[in-house]
C-alpha cells in the first residue's frame, strides 16, 4: 500500500516535494488542504477548517476529492483526526508535514501522537525543513543520510537500554534516563548504522542546522 502524506497547518517547507511519490495518498488538514490543492492534489481534506475563510473552504469543497468537516468543539486536534482516519483505512506508513510550527502545544501534541500509534504498528514520521522525527522501540538499521548531519536519541520512558553501532559516538547496552542529553548530536559514519532499543522508547531525530 502506498504511503500517506498528511499536510498539517504548521510550517510547510520545500521538503514536501521530496517526499511525494506517484500513488501517494495526500491528506490536507485544515489550511493544509489549500497548500496541496495549489501545488499537487488532495485526496482527503479533513478538520474543522477554522483557519480558512468561507471562500477558501468553498475551494476545498470543490476541488478536494473528499472532505470531512468536524465541529471546532471537539476533543481531538485536526491532525489526530486525520491520523485516525487514515489508520482506519488501513494505511501503516505515514509522513506528516507541517506538524511543527509556532504553537508549542500543537508541536508537542503532534510529537506524542507518534507514541500513541506506535503500539498499533503504525510507522509515522514528522518531517520539516530541518528535522526528521520518529519513535523507536526495537532494532533498525539506518543508512547514512547526506541530508542530515546529526542524529539524536531522547528517552521517552523513565529509562531505556540503548545500543548504537557504527556511529561517531557508539554505545553498547547503555542505560539512558529520561531527561539526559547524552545522546544528542551524534553523527553517522560511512556505513549503515545499527540502533537497538530495549525496555523503553526513544525519540529519534535526524537534524541539520
């Protein structure tokens, strides 16, 4: 199944065009739907649309392939509604653009949405111009990424056992506590790196200045 690109209403950068592949299912959250319709296409527009004018909402209704409108008086953010909808439709590979913006509460809420869906086997990444973010709770192999110089790991649980192989600063079965900055600003070497997370979860952040 193709991946889902969810475009939220935060900062949207040129990284979006690098993520879209033929056949991807594109979801516009609130004003994110306008961005998609202007530059690409919109398979699904979803949200309360309190960030758009009536004229803009009419454009979304006319040109999005499907639209779901919710009341602004609800218990979920528009981004969470979008995630619930695409997961219900069977998608398991999701990229969110525009999840990071000026509102720190929305930014943090979006980051913790990754944790909510992790246990359901849903792979979600948040990407902006300077970062690529996901949550890990198992073992993965990561190739060097020329687009991101740094890679950091932040424990989301009280403690986590972390092994980092083929990094500039390796670790072996190291106990990392929540709140420590030990694993910030690591760097790739020239081979595929191995990451093993045991007894906990980490936020993995690839970044560039």
